[in-house]
C-alpha cells in the first residue's frame, strides 16, 4: 500500500475562488507574528501584517492601530498601504458624513476636533465630548453647551441641562437621556417624537427594541419593539432581543434564538444557539455548535460548518474560522481564511466514505483497559455477568453489572453503557449510556468508552446528548493515542467532513493508515477507496482493486466489481458482484445479470 506521508501544514491557506470585481482587501492576522495586515481574495498579503489592529475598509480607507490598550494609537491607510490619517489618535477613526471626531492618544483631557478623509482638520479641537455624524448632525459638548452641530460647526439643536444625546440612528431619530431611565427621541429638526422609560435602544426598520420587568422591579425582564410613535408594535414576550436590520430582528425564547419580521412573525424557527443582527443581507447563526449564514428568508447561504464567522463584506466574502490539525501528532490550531458564502468548501469528499469512517462498531466491546487491576473475584463476577448478557438473560446480567459498576469495575461500566446505548434488553437511553461511559473513562481511560463518548457527542443522540465538538474530538484523540482503531477512523472522518476543521485528505489518510495498522477492517476499506480516488494518497486503481478483493466485506467486493466493470472486465466484475450479493449487499444484487445468477447459500 502506497500513501503520501508528507503532511501539508499550512495554517493560512484559502479557498481558491475568482476575486470579485474591484479586488477587495480584507484584514487578517498573521498566525506567526500576531500582527494584522490586509490580504486579497487569494489570501495574498497586499498590505504587510505590521499593525496591532486593522479594521475592514470603509470606501478607500481602513482604520489601523499600533500598540496595546491603553497605549494604542489609531489612524487610516489607503488600499496601497499608504498612511493617509496619521496613526496618532485615541480610538478607532470612524467617519460619518465624511468627518471623524478625533483627539490625540494619551491626552485624556484633550478636546475633540473633526477631520476629513484626507486627515485635514475641518472643525477645531474644542469639544469636551463628540459623537459621530449622521444625517449631517453630530452631538457635541462645548463648554456648558450640549447639542447637535452641522458639518460647518453651526449649532442646530440645543439639549436641556443634564441631557445626554446620542448619534442619529439610520431611522432618522436620536435617543436623548433626559432623566433617570427616561429617554426622548428627536428628529433632525429637533422635534420630539415621544418619551419612553422602557429602556429603548435605537430605531431601524421603523422599530426600536424596548424592555421592562414583568410585575415591576424584581420580575423577569421581557423584550419587545415599539414603532416611531412610541407605541408597542411587537408584544414584550421575548426573553431577549436585538435590533432590526434588513427587516429582521434576533429574538430569544427559552434559551434559543430565531428571527422575526417587523410584524412580529417568525421568519426562522427559534432553534439557534446564538444569532447576530443581520448585516449586508446575511445573518450569522450558530446551529448545533457550528456557525453558518442565512438570508432574510431564513434559507441557508453558507451551511453551518465553521467554528466562527466574523465580518461579511458587501460582496459576500466572510472571515471564517475552522479548526485545523496540521498533522496527526500536532495540536489543532485555528485557521482563518476568507471564503465566499456561496461556496465555502473547496474539496468534495464522497459522503459514503465519511459515513464508513464514522460508523459505530457493532455489538458489545471485546477488550477492556487495565483488567489486570481487578481482583480475581471481580474478574470472575464480570465474566459471569457477560455470559448472562450473551445468553440474553438481560435482567440478571444488568443487575450483576450494575453492582460491579458501583464497585468501580470499569469493564462493567463500559458494557452497561453499550447496553443502554443500543437498547439491549432495556429501552435506549443515550444520556444514561454517557454516564456509564464517563465513569469507565474516568476510572480506567478505557479507549472504547472514550470512543463511544465521542460518538454520542457527535450529535447523533440529540437532544438527549447535545452535540459537543470539543468533547468529541478530545475523547476521540485520547482513544486514538492509545491505538484504538475506530477512534483513529473517526478522526479521519472529521478531517474529511469539514465540520469545524478544514478538509485535509493528507492528515485523514495518516489516521486511516494508523487504523489499518491497528487492525480496523473498515479502515482497510476506506484506504482502498482513497487509493481509487487519489484522496490523500497517490491514485492507484490496481492497489485499490486488490484491497477491495482482500477486504472480506460485501461493500469491498461490490466496489471491486464496479472498478472491474469500469475497466471493461464484465465477466470478472460479475464474480465480485455475486460475492457481494451473497453477503447481502443490495446494490450488488441489482447488478448481477441473469447469465451470472447469485449462488445459493448452502
């Protein structure tokens, strides 16, 4: 068997896709230095990673920073990497209506001024407080005066004594704190629309989030939405909520999240672990421990296969994070790359190969860890209990195993876990099975118990045992380190599935080879499939055919027949179809021709 043993250990490789018009640039952290710079869609550095902070481009400028808080300084660079706004200001330089409020870093009592996108001072540094412009108005404090000014510095709206104004939201209203827990909303003309003491946030899509405690102080806080007149538009019935964007708002009910439209109608089921406000037509959601994106109708755009997704640019490019294991014996690292949400995966792997690698081991376990630590009586009692289970005397066997489990006899705990996992003489109970396996793993680090914990945490037993990627990979790796073939095979499945890890056929093949050496039959068949496809190894149909024929498995014999048929050897193919069909392989039965009947089973 020939396999490639050279591992590809890249941590910042990217999906190869054609760059969108305009050749956009994206901020990215260099894993080697921790510094940030900007890459293009091909993950090539355009602006070298020399900064401690870098934000997405806003038009032709991007905010960059040097130093760490509280000594950081910020400025802006253009797409050629030229510093346009000197890197000397406190906080990120954020423009609104072409102007940004800035003051020198390290000078906390210094006044704010406003600069334009060339760095030129437009309004003098004389304001004790300043917010971002929107609707050509910015809230400032100058001396004892507080209110809103226009881009020329003219005073347009005067606030009352003690009032604190905020930036105008995209709905054209600004929230003004006018008393303890009370806000009033004004428009760009200074007209007051209404007042609210229900913790109003900001308007978007004609809605504003509010909240209040049921039954007054001490009650549970509930969230809803008001319209631009201050009236309740969506009842205060949610456990939590965020603002509207793109016509949708995230809401939480009983710990799970979903989205509602401006009428309060559910657009998605409330079944996400967490969600974010919509941005640029996409909602980032966590589903069963994985992250993806949906469109405003609730349909998946990028399926949930990522560990995390950061910002999404207007063209649909997003910064996605996955876990990557650069090599079999190397720790997992976070892989950052920009991918397009319409095509986030670049390597297609046959699903039946992944299913074969992830398949659970049938029947009861046959070997156990640290049996030598048991007393002679415990060994004898355990063996007697196993014999009762094998004779289908389940009640007696389970009673005996439970007693041994209470004595912390790990093999008894392992078998009880399997009994409840498969429903052998008892109703299936994945949660109870997990408890028995956990006891065995803690007591003896039993590889089979660790493997089954990993299997249960794949989410196949949800909702009794929710998906837990971290626990799954940790337990599978611990069992694999002990040479457990099925666990090595399961890790190979993770490497090919792309679930929170980048698809890595080379590392997957390394795990498969180790599983083959551990005597795992399914791994032998998986290795043959990889050789036929050239997946993680040199493509070698001759070696694959030999492996299929020697596998001793109906599916292997069926694949041998298919390969021979593709090579034009129909008669020889029929012999292997017959063997597979004799072993109960349904697809093989359909390929056996009348001139080559299936042999009768004696």
